[in-house]
């Protein structure tokens, strides 16, 4: 008998919602829009936050030295994997290493594979000095404990290919020795090789494209570790003073400045989605509150009859809350599902659109975000229906039936 009553209670709630399909659909759509924005905003800002964390961990250097005018190109390589090529005389290695407060210096060479007729894919090639490197090696040593041979490469997580496959750059084949996991940074769209192999690739590029070959022994950037007891800003100042900043041809870029710049963009993005979510939640709450009040007023005789048939005031109020909860739950689930369908296949494009490192959340983060969006969407309906539910609970059957009001 109790089970039958429970089924009747749920049946009444469902019948009430089905009786006005257009209005029910509109309310579900409103909640779905709220859930969509909540989930999408949380996913995008969470992915950007993961990317910023990945960038901070992967930079590995305190200061990066590049040719004057190429600091923006460097950020493009690090943040988005944008192919670039520029050169710095190798004599700068010893010059920079002689500055007080510098513990270690390691060069890198950038080769841009831009022409599809000579290469399998357009990518950023990065050569590094294995004997002095402290940026790439800590990142790849778990996947490749041995040194890279001249015909071997390590590819980022966004590049197609598996260990053992061959990939061609400027007519020369290289074997994939390892593939790294995604980091949310430009490294995901980069190819790593030893310095000798990178210099050969740079010469091959010049030969295939007709561009001027790089100077012998040249590099693209110098990664610098600051010694204990010194600061990156202080050492940067020493470099600028020592080599007449603006006329020396090199620019020191503090790694923290790059991370801070990206973090500022993340804060702006988070603030935008936060404000949008708050406004939409307030509007949804107001509209639902008005809608449930109107619905309750239209059903005044129905509530009076239910009271006369034995429904208690609490049970009648619970019926209204149940209906609003069903609307919110359905809308929340639909909004989250639509958001996931639209976001997941286009993670790479979204990362490019937000113009910052972008790393898809883990399954646990994804589930937590979905649960948060669903919970907030779900409580919106019952919260909005609380005033009419309280009013219903205070009414009596005789008055409701006779006067047709609550």
C-alpha cells in the first residue's frame, strides 16, 4: 500500500509536468542553459589552469635568452607550439655563463617545419644539448632513459605517431623513440632531437626552401638557471647592464614573467565565466520563481481537492518541490550532456581560441565539474519553488476549493 501511494505521488508529479509540455520544456531549457554555462565555463577555465600549471612545471629555467625582437616568438613556441626559427651566435653561451649569479646555461635550436611539400607535417623542431640540458631531459627521461641518436626524435602528445614509427622532415627520415603525454603547452606540438640532428635539419630546411642557412654552431635560445642566493630579476638586470640592453642583440626573458602573463589571462577568463554564471543563475532563479508561483496559482483548485482526498500540507508542498526538482534535474543533465558533446571533440581549437596553454581535465576533474554543475542546477528549481510551496502548505482545502485561491 505504501509503495502504491509512493507511485501515485510520483505519478501525479509527472502528470502535472506532462499536462503543460510547452511550459515544462521552457523551464527545462532555462535550467539546461544554466548547466551548460556552468559546466562549459568550469571545463574551459579548469583546462586553462591545468595548462598554466603544466607550463610552470615544464619551463624548467629561470631566464631565457633570445635574439632581440624574438621574445614574442619564444612565447608562441612555449605556449602554443607555433613553428618559428631564429638564431643566436654560439659565443653567447660563454658570455652569459660568465655573469655572476648564473648556475647553468643550456642552448636550444629551433627549426620550423612549415612547408608541407618537404615534410610530413608542419611542426616545431627543437634541438637540445643533451649534456647540459635541464629542461627537456627531466620531461622525457621517464619515457626515454637513453640518449637520443641522430636519427631519433621524441614527439609531443598532440602529434600523430607511435614509438617505432618513421616521420620525415625535409626529405630525411627519423624514428620516433618516444611519445610524451599531453602537458597543455606548446611542447605537445613539438618534436625534440639532439643538437647535432637539429643542425642537420636546419641545413636541410635551408636547402629545401632556399632560405639562408643558419650560421655555423648557432643556437636559438639559452636557458638559464639562477644560482642560489640570487634572483631572476637581479640576474636579468646584470645581463642588461653587462651587454648594454637594447644594443647587444639579445633579450633576457624571465620565465616567471611568461607564466605571470598567462596567469593574468586565466584570471580574466575565470572572472568572465564566473560573472556570466552568476548573472544567469540569478535570472534563472527569478524566472523559475515567477513561473512556479503562476503554476501554483493556476492549480489552486487541484491542490484543494488533493487536500480533501487526504494529502497533508507537507505532502502537498513536497509535490511542488518534487516537480521543480524533476525539471532542474532534467535540465541540468541535458545542459551538461550538450556541453560535453560540444567541448570534448574540440579541445585543441578551444585552446587556440583562449590563446593560452590548455590541457584537458582528468576523468576525476571532469566528473567533479559535472557533479558541481548538476548540483547547482538541481537546487535552483526547488529553491525557486520554495515560496509557493510554503504558501501551499499554509492553505486549507475548503478555502482553496470554494474561493479558488490559496
